[in-house]
C-alpha cells in the first residue's frame, strides 16, 4: 500500500487517499465505519473532492494540506473535542464534492435529507445516528443527491450525532463557528508539539537522502500521530486506527488493530517519554494500571477496548471485498483470549522509564499495590507456557522473549520499590529466571525462539535493549549473526521465518527498528542508518509507517499507521542522535 496521510483527534482517525477520505469510523476508533472504500471501493463509502494532487504535507501533525495542480488548496482535520470533520477549501476553479457515507462497515447506505440549501442530513437507516453536513460557501450548486459544485473559499463541516436530540441545524441556541473551531484545532496541535523536548539534535543526524529538517519532520510527525492515536477520554492508545489492511495483499492475514494492546501501548509510552511527553505517557500507564486484576493474571487480556471493557469477539464482515480483495475483513480480535506472559514486563518497564524521566516518587507510592501484585504474580507463574509476542494461534511453548520480559518485570518492580525505600523481595526469583533462560534458552551457542527449537526470532533482539544481557555478550552476538543470516531481506528484518499460517513474506518494521537500535549500541551506525533510510524511503515523505515493509516496492502492508513501529522510529532516531553526539565529543 502506498503511504496515505492519516489525521486524528484523540477520538478517531481518517485515512485520505489523494483528496478522498477512504476510511473514517465515528464516533471513536473502534466504532463501525462511515467511510471504508479502502476495504471495498464499491460498497465502502467515501468523501471525494475533485482535482489532481500536486503536493501533500502536514501543516502540523494531524492537519493535512493538499495542494492541487491548479493551485487550489484543501486542509483537512478532525476537530478537537468533537466528533466532527472539517475540510477547508480554497478553490481556484470550481471543485466537485461527492459524499457517500455507508454505515455499519459498508452495510447500510445513508438516507439523505436536505435541511436547507447548504445543510444535509445523512442518516443510518438501521439506527438513530446521523451525519450532519454543512457546505459553507458563498456559491454552491447541487449536482445530485450526493454531489455539489463549490466555488471560491469555504468549509465543509461534517458532524456525527447519536440521535435527533443533538445536531446543529434548528438548534442554534449557541453560535456555531466552524472557522474558529478549525483554527483553534490547528493551534491546539501546534501548541501541543511545542511542549516536547527540544529536538535540535535530531536535525543534526546525517542520513543519506535526508536533510536535518526532513528528519525532524519525520520525528515530529511520528510524535504527533501517536498523540492523536491516544483516546483522550480514557488514556488508551490504539495499535492502529484501521482494521483488515492485509499483511499480504490477497491473503487472509487481516486483523483489527483498533484496540489498546498492553505491549504496544507500553512501547508508545516509552517513546513519548523519550520525546518529552511524560504527561501523555503517564495517561497510558494509568489506563493500564486500572486494568490490573488482583484475582488472576494482572493483565488477563493482551488487549482491551479503548473504554477499558473486555475486547469484542472476532467476527468477519462478508459483504466487504477487502483491500485488493484480501479476505476476510475482520472486526474484533481473537488474540484477546490468549495467554501472553511478556505484557507485565513491558508495562513495568514503561512505568520505570516514567519514573526515571520525572522522579515522581508519589506516583510509585500511589501504585504500590499494582506493582507488588504484578511482581508477586510473575514470581509465582513464570514457568507457565504462553503463545509469545507474535500471538501465534493454537501454539504454546516456553518462549524465551516472554521469559526475558518476566525477568524485566521483576527487575523494574525491584527498582521502583528501591526508589521509595521499600524492600525488593523478588531478587532471588529474578536470578532464578535468568539462570533458567541461560540453561534452557540457548542451543548451540545461540539464544533460540523457544525451548526445544533451533529457530531464532526478532524478539531476541530485545535482550540487550531491555537490559537482560550486554549487547557485547558472546551468546547474543552469535544470536545476532543467526538473526541476520535467517531473517534479513534486502536490508529489512522479518520477525520469524514461518508461523501457523505459513511462510512470512515481508519484513516487520518493528523488528527492523529493533535491529537498528542494536546496531547503534554496537557502534554499527551506518548499518542502523541504512535500515532507518529504507523505512523513511517507503513513507514517501508522509513519514507514517506501517506494520510490514516490502523493500522491493518500498511500500508498507498491514494496518497503518502502526503505533509501535512509529514509536520505535522515535526511539531509534533519539538513540542515533545520542550516539552521534558522543561520537562527535570523542
């Protein structure tokens, strides 16, 4: 898939292909879509403006400026604090507008009611919800029920409303000012980005083909997109704003990622802390601290709905053809029922990094019960089998990465307790886990994917990243060579060779960036830069990254933009800047 711009407003997100909105779920990320032509061009519904695109760029993160070849401009954003979309148009020539909402994931075409010359109501025929569209132009011609010609400058406002108690038309007790909301939203994102740590050092990185300003744009866009993916009412963050964009075109590896994964979210929190957004990272940590169960495994589910509820059942949507005929289209995610043992380690690592960045001892004290319960549970249950980080269905084992992250959980819990003067009762178990891994997780001088296997996987790259072992350790270096031999493809890294669905086709962006971060730690700076360059090349100047990368076509596959990959781009750039700074000093 060629990279598409994405706009978000901490409630939901939209993908824009040229001038066409091809994905949008209202009112929140995990709601049924109203535009989903990316999954079915005929049935999905879309919001199109005519004109040939000359250039697209973010004015600020989550605000997209599209310049047409005739000089016309379209600025797209989702309003702050509202379930509303605004498209500002400055037309040099007349432009055609076509709006075709289809509710319930392409199942229910909207019924249309004209409320006035420039206000239209698009209703879901199966419920009371509706979209209210205001075409705010001095001159406007209606072409058909769904299409208009607009002239000059103006705004298109589209608001989502639950039922007829709400809406704007006929209820104007208060002034309705689209222009003000539009400008204030831009100001919100601009001011938000100013709160991050100064990133002049990013602009000093040298990567072939990219100026310092371009690398800074890539960094800031990455930070901004993660902030936009945070569901503001709860502090949950979605793994991606989309569902069923395939790992392999025409295949069945199509999943719904519009949920808050413990692992992915913890990685995002780590990246936001690194970028100077500790307050937002704390909101993510707080969301998951409220999910910790004291009756069973701390994180019973690997993922949660963004309101904190139990994730929905995985279902198939048979009436949609799928992206490039990739079936089935799925909603919900069956991984919610899996046992994954690495989650608690990722969470406590993010918690500890928050403390390192802020020194907030009171926050530790207010979460002692959570920290202690997680560490106690891990101490009692670390010998269990699980499905591992890659969520293989129907396969369980002693995955080495899972055991390492359980070690991380006890390590970080102990450090957090020490920070507030409390005892660390988990030292002995932590040492026991490490010895077990070194005895059972090494085969012929290399760490292996799981006990009893000869295979390696990319998750083993996290061993030095999370401090389990020194990056120069001989066994790890042997493992690294094996990972390079088995999983590298044209400069990018696959996560493993094969799984329950067969041979993997494309490299995994997260795995590639882990490898880049390991190379940075080893002083192999140019190799790290080559990986980062390959990923940036595939973004084609949009700087949003997907789940998988096709190095041949320089395109991404899978759900997009992918939060944990975007987060690791931030971390890799931060670590690269620090390494180059040290190199300059020496």
